[in-house]
């Protein structure tokens, strides 16, 4: 089974205050994180409780 998660990487801020959006793909207990090339402001990111 493959699962994915869309993340805001707050560890890597750009000079203009934006952060990159990343996708984490997990398959067979192995994770790969990939950058999307999209940057958003922290206020634009809607934080949703993830269980």
C-alpha cells in the first residue's frame, strides 16, 4: 500500500519568508520526500490535524 503526505518544510525558509511544499511518499515502510517547487507563506498554509 502506498500513502502520501503533503508537508510544509518550515526548516528551509527563503529570504522572502516563504517555505517549500514537499510530498512524502511511503511504500513498503520506505519513505521518499520530494520537493514540488512550490513555495508559500506560512499564513497561506492551512494546518490540518493529521492523525
